[in-house]
C-alpha cells in the first residue's frame, strides 16, 4: 500500500491539521480486468519518520485497493462515488454511503436532490421513512385518476370576472353586528298561524327587506352609486333591493323593484315569484336590472358571519347569517334571546 503526501496551504503558521473527510472526484475510469501500468517515475521517498508523528502531522489518503497510486498533482478516482448497485446508478459521497448503510437504504432506489443529482442525507431520511422522492412522484401520478374536471356553469362564467373585478377594484370594509329578533320572530309565527294552510307564509327575509328600506331612507349614502371617475356619487330616491338566490346554475340576484312602495304581503309575493323564476331559469332581463342595494343570506349553510362582495356601481351590501339563541343579561338574569348575526360591506371611498 502506497501513501501520497497531500500539500496543504499555509494557515498562518499552523503546523498540524485534522483530516475530517477526503473528497475525491473521479477523473478516469479504469477497467477492472485491465492491467494498470506502473507510473514512469516515482517521487523520491520522503525520509522516514516515526509513525506516530507522521499520522499526527500529515493527512493521508488511501487509494482504492484495486488501483495503483498516482501523482500527488492528480485527484484519485473514487469508484464508489458513481456506483452501480442492483441495476441502478447513484451519485453519493462516502459519508452518505455510510449513512445509507446505517439506515439500511439501497442507494440505487433513491433519487438525489443535491447538486447534479447527488444523493444527500435528507434523501436517505426520506427513503428510510418510506417517503423517497421516487415514491412521492409515483403517488402523485397515481392520484390523477382520482381527479374529476368539471366545467363552470354559464352563470359562473359570466359572474366570475365581474365578482373578481368588484373585489379587486372596491376597497371593502366589513362590519359585523347582531340583532335581537325575538319579538319579530314571535310576530312572524303569529301572522303565519293566522293564514290558511294553502297560503304562502312570511319568511324572515320579508321583514328584513322592509327594515332595509327604512334604514336606507335614514342613511341615503348606502343607497347610492359611485361615478366611473370616482369623483361623485348619485343618491337614489328609489329602493330596488336585490336578493341573492342560489340556483343549480349558480348565484343570481333578482331585484324587488320599488320595495318602499310595497306592503309586507306584496314583498312576500314578489320574493316568491322571483325565487321560483330564478331556480327554474325563467328570470326576465328586467328582473335582474337596476338594483340599488343587495342582500345576501347564507343562514341556510350556517356560520356566524361572512364578507359579502359589493356589487358596483352600488356602494354597500348586507349579509345575513344563521340566527341562534343567545343568553342576554337583563340586569338580573340571563334570558335566551333569538339573535340574528349580520354583516355590512361597503365601499370605503364613499362610506
């Protein structure tokens, strides 16, 4: 076995260093069944030193057992750096190979993620845990058969860009509040109980529309529209309330025209007509135009609040969530009260 002397730079007078790891790059491949000629010249042997001193002061590198030593000016090929094992080729450092042996990982089955595809310790860890890159890729491919692609409905295709434009172009502010509707619900049940069995019932939305109109009359800025140049607003003296209705084709917003001029019964009947027309796809163009303020109700799917999107050129929208029983302190006791959570989104340029 031959020993080569490795030349190290001058580290400000340091006389001794400790060799942690020798990194070897393969420059040539030598066939295992071919004879390797001896070098033409051999360097003059260094004076012999005690083995202990030599080991402490000079780093040494051992060439592979099946190869002859080469000049110190050349790197020694590391046949194990690019190794074929069980039909697969891998690229790894000696320390990585040792780490793989400790974890009983076959390097030929591991996909390297290091520089130039080199296998690193993280790849070994993933492979040991059964989560190698190759396994993950195979798992990802196998899920393609479990994906279904479905085209958006006609309404979704039309309303999608419009919703996105409103969300990105309007500076939304949303405020959340609760309303005590205990007495209102008792009144609604009372008048519904007085109706004939074949007569339409009053839904909570009928009373919400009536209350919204009264609020808009008190706060006219909420029933306005913003000019295209953003420099003026138009205050509406009429009250057309849009109601978001979920249909098999997507969300649509029919409008209760001149709601301020309608009685509770007329609002109930108009809401019923518009809902049936929306769900059957028979809404007229006039039924979805000229809204001044919209109401969106998600109480049917639950939740305690959400952020409804303002529909330009309108400047505000009301969102209704699911009502619930809330304990309210009356000064002496906690009493159960039916409570309706709601949210109002508005254009902060106007309100």
